[in-house]
C-alpha cells in the first residue's frame, strides 16, 4: 500500500458563510500573530527562521474573547469529527484522545517550513491536520516526501476550504515551500 493512501483530503470543509466569517475574524487578529517556534533537540521551543518562517496564533479556550472561544470550540468539534471520519473512511483505528491545539498560520513573503514530521518526544502526535483557508497566493505548496522512494514527492493542490489529514509519524515528512506572492493562511491541529 502506498503512503499517499493514508493522506485524506476533504473539500468544502466548512459552509462558505462560516468560512467567510472565520477569515474575517482572522483578519482582525493581526496583533496576536507571533513568529512561530519549532522543537529544538533540547526539547525547548525556539524561533529558527531558516527552518520555519511563519507567524502563528493559537486559539485559546480560556481567552477573554468570547469570539476566540467560539472559534476554538467550533473548530475543535469539526476537527474531532474529521478525525473520526478519517478512521472510518480509511478503516484505521488511532485511539484518539484529544486535540493538542488549534493554531492559525500566516505565511508571508518567503514564509516556509522545511521538511519535518509532526511527531516527536516533546509532541507525541498521532494525526496531523491542515485546513487551507485561501489560494490567492503563489508558492506555499504543501509537499509530502515518501522516505521509501528516492526523490518521490506528492504536491497537494491549493484549494480554499480544503482540509488534509495524515499520520504524524516519521513516514510522512512534509514541508511548505516559500511563499513568493501574497499571504497563505491555514489552520493546523494535531490529534493525540
């Protein structure tokens, strides 16, 4: 079986009026975006622009903003349902317990993330989720590499309102190529 068989995509993830409201909300939160960090070998998190250049904003269920709480709870519900759908459609069991976070990513000019996997001892993740919000940018492609086949890549077509789910483990290295024009918005989450 090919690795791509465990990468699940779903288009039209949210009703368009809901997606539009979410994007409007995100556009009002510019001050909350900070330079994203990565796990270093010491298990600390650090900003490392040569590996990952993106700004992020993690939604918080305990925020003082009722709007932020709403979007966090709303997306958690949709992502949990999506993980169950992933299990059913692909006929796999993952023993999911929870989602780790709901983080909005903003890739601006030259924003990128080098090849990496999402599971590590500091973040023992089972499933990875990326929700693509827009496609009015250039570059910023989500690329998977098959470690079993040299020079094998799978490029995910950019479509707004598309969500992608895959195993977080070492078999699924992926990256986001540099954005060359516009701004790429996505939301990520991970299931434990």
